[in-house]
């Protein structure tokens, strides 16, 4: 059940601009040549973000818990992630585990 949901959720996040890439770093050419170049971290953020929101897996890809603009670029993606995190209720402890 969670695998199809995470696939649909990750496609929705990619449509909103969440990064989904297999490169580790992207080189950046600055506006001012005196400031030098830089690198921006990218990766399979949308897929991991979908799994994080549907489960209880903790922190985000960029260690900012969905506050990073590459994890949550639009208000629509924020709504999608909020809806996903509240859609799957936590599992109850089984009767055999409590005794």
C-alpha cells in the first residue's frame, strides 16, 4: 500500500519542483566572476521525501526537515507533504506485544 502511494506522492512533488536527480552536486556559475564558483547538492529528494512523509523516518534530505527550498518549493508541495504526513495513522501495538 505504501509503495504505490509513495510513487504517486513523489510524482506530485516532482511536478511542484522538488529535486529528483541522481547527481550528487551541480556546478554553479556565479553572476560575479570574482566570487568564484560553487556547488549545489541535489539528489533523489522527491522519492525520499515521499517515503519520509508517509512513514516515520525522521529528518529530511538536506537536514532541514522540509524547510529547505529544494524539498518544499511551493505552497502546493507544502500542502501535499502535510496531507501525506497526516494520511497514514501510526500503527497500534499488537495484543501479543503488550502482554
